[in-house]
C-alpha cells in the first residue's frame, strides 16, 4: 500500500480506530510549551503545599507510640480526646475495618513508659474495654531516622542505576530526559501526599519506587520507538527530529493508555472501594501512591520526557542544520541554501559531518561521541600510496 493510499485510509477512520492502529496525529511535541506551562504550575503548587503544610510522617519514620483500639460503638474523635487528656500528643489517627471489627489506629509522639500506660488506660476507659484489648507498639526516634536514611539511599541508588542503564541502552539525552521526568513524578507524588495528609510509611516508599519503575517502563517504551523512527532520519529530508518523536508518541499512545488503565483499575478499586467503602485504612498510603504514580508516570512520559528529548537534541548543530534543510525544502528553496560567505571548505565540512553522523545513526552509535566535525582536507593533497605504486608499475611496463 502506497503512502497516499495509507493516508486516505487513515482519514476515513474514526478517532478510536486511529488510536488503536497508532495512526493519530496529536501534536504533543509542537505544543510542548503548553505542557511545560501546565507542568510548571502543578509543580509550583506541590512545592507550596509541601513548604506550608509539610508531611505526616508515620511512626516508622518519626518514632513514637501506636495504639490499636477497638471501636465498641465510639468515634475516633472521642478516643483521641481521651488520649490527649492523658497527656498524648496525637500524630495521626485512622479507622480500620467495619462493624464489630472496626478499630482505631492512634499514633502519638514518643512518651515515657508511665505516660504511655496512662494513655492506654484512658483509651480503654473511653471505649469501655480492658487495657489488654489495646495493642501497642513503640518505635524510637533513632530507628525512625535509620529507616529514613535507608529509604533515601534506596532512592538514590535506584536513580543512579536507571541513569546508567538508559545512557548505555539509548543515549545521554534520553537518560537526562527520563531522569528529569522521574524527578517530576516524585515531586507530584510528594505534593499529593502532603495535600491529602496521608501518612508517609515504609509502604509509601515501596509504592513510590514501584511506580517510578512503572513510569520508567512507559518512558523506555516511547524512547525505543523514538530510536526506531529516527535511526535513519539524517539520511532523508522528510521529517525533523521533533516530527519523528511526535510520530513515536502517537504510535505508542494506545499501548501507554492500555497499560495505565489496566494498572490503575485495580489500584483505584483498592483506594476508593477498599479504603473508602470497606474502611481498610491501613492500605490507603500504598493505594494512594500507586494510583497517583501510575497516572503521573503516564503523563510525564508522553507530555514531558519525549518533548524534553526534542529540546535537548535540537541544541545540537547537526539537528539544527537538518531542520533548516527541511524548512528550505518545504519552502521551495534550494536544499543547500547556505550563506555565500561560507566557502567551499566550510560547506564540505558540514557535508562530511552530516555523512559521518548518518553513518553513526545507521550503526546505532551514540551521537554525542561523534558530534565534533571531521577535519577537512584542504588543497590538492597527495595521492594515495596505492595509486602512486600503480603509476610506477605502468612506467616500468
């Protein structure tokens, strides 16, 4: 099927059919400044929320005491009031379970043994239960600091390994764009947690690493298609690098949406049904980070990572010249329309540079290693040694 026939067939398809076949033409790259503005606004709001509201750190990070109190027909407000009257500083409280199995998980700051016993007795009196019915757990501030350091170290190691992998598998620009998108994902996830007020627990950190890996997977899928579409880009004058990237996003769009929806549906059920309707409060931190991370990861891989790659690539003189040649061709100007002040040697240098980079693209070598122009041979120069030897042989004959 020729290109014209394929285009005519595409025009007859509905939007959903185009999306399913990867033939949409949404201008993600051309309108990237709009996405940058939206991303900047959301990022600024998240930073503001984190600065002014902060985070609700779980007992594993902040240290303190945790009490699991049976509800027995009371409310969490009554239990917290009784604990506060006994000298407790409430860090957080949540309800778990429903009906006869309903219980309250109350977390307080660290206290001494005597005060902890008084708080436990006050809670037991408030719900009409024995102190033995109230389960307690204590975490020291030192342990919480150790957990925080290990979580931060795990995140740093994860980012370093990801950067090295993408740099080796693809190229430097893709590694920079992918890591920047991951950092933005982490910013939005942290902002949502600060806004909602859910506790940051070890489950939250595990979930965050999980969704960052998921976001990376989606970005790598797009970048793999970008590499395929732009492998021989410099050998023709058909498309710019940005257009090739935009085609790659459209061709993988349905795959990204399908993966996101399949991942978001069970997590959404856990968050909205399990936590909201069934009252499984102990899972809400994990459910929230997974749900937000899946949505944000899909957004960043399409609207940020790929456009950032285009911006990084078009800083290269090679792609700038390539784009200029395409613009001249489309405007009906001579393809080699360079300023007259450039001599033949300068034009030869550019042509030699382009040819060398085309070969690099064909061989799938990193472009950044080969972007310095090749030396240009000036003057007549000497003939190759083999030609001289051939001339001598002819003279002897």
